[in-house]
């Protein structure tokens, strides 16, 4: 994509997060044709949102790491976005439905890095990536359907806009996570106290660390290695639930605890 095309698409996609109407499908001539182009547009959107007060980028989200989400979105591979500091909440959050276009919630495991994941000459995998993880935590990803008709949007265009991300709620950090059976770690999501879905760690690419390894390798290929201190949302074990009215959402993972968000 040419720089002026990237700029035009970034402006088009960013406006919905800056108080504008839901995003219309951009003209085909503006759409990224590959994921590599999508991530270039994503970078341009980040520059715009940072300049408008969103603050620095402090984390990452990975989408479509589970069968339930791949089937839901008709995308058969992981995708990633980044998360702004101003959209990170801790343990319990109180938000307004009116601050979003059509808010959805997801049930996730999040990882906090204790060291950089730089090139080593060998690709990262579930066995060799754990030493860089300082803690795991339960988390809710906030996903906003800020599109006029998102099923009509090609995957690269959605990825360019951080793949629906609108923020996260992070739980208490568990630094003794290596003692846990991550594949069998069970997660559940409740809305108004009623269960709406459940899953387990092995739903995430067979093992949660596989998702982190995927992002680490992708980030290296983009010459932007993951850095210590950042967090990564590893993917939802429950199908996205969109909220149409005020509600309280709680997610809970065995031995990682729970987090909640209340929408008024």
C-alpha cells in the first residue's frame, strides 16, 4: 500500500473511536490486501489515537486462537491488535454502554512479560517461551462492534482496526503460574450471575503458550519484538457476548481468580 492510501484508510477506521458513527466498509481501493499491509495501517491508526489522548500502547490482544472464535468470525488463523493504557482497567470496572457502539465481552487468560522476547535464531514455542512470562491473570477483553456491518469487512481490514479491541479488565497477577495445568485450566463467564459460556486452556491453540509464541514470532517478523512489562490477551475460551442493556459481567479461571465489569 502507498503511504497516502494507508493514511486515508487509517483516518477512515479511526473516526469511530473518536466519537464518530459506526465505520462503513471502505472502498475496495483502500482496503489492505494482506495481513502485512493491515498491520501497517494499524500502526498509522495507533499514531492518530495516541495523538488524540489515548495514551501509550501497553499491551496486545490475540484474536481467533480458539475454534469457537474462528467459527464465529469465519477466520481460521490468529490475528493481533494492541491495547492503549487509557483502556486498561483492573479487577473491577464500571463503564457506560453509551461509551461504545455495540460492546461485547470475552473470557481470556492474560500473560505479563518479565523479559523481552527478542530474536534468538530459533522460533519461540510453548516450551521455550515460559521463562519470559512473569505472571498470568484472568482477563476480560472489551470488544466493540464499531462497524456498520462487520461481516462484510475482510479480515485484513478488521485487523487494521485492532480487531475490535476496545480495552481490557485485568485480574490479580499469579506469579506462580508454572505450577498450574494450563491446558485444563477452566474458565467461565457469567452475566447477571448466570453462566453464558465456559472453556479451558487447551482451547487456545492447544495450549495458551502457543498463542504467546505465535505473537512473539510474528512481532519479530515485523521487527517489533515484544517487550518486558507488556501484557498479552491470549484469546477467548468463550464466544463473544454482546450486551444490549445494562449488565454485570464476571469471568473466572481456576486458580487465576475473577474479574468483572458493570455496564450502566
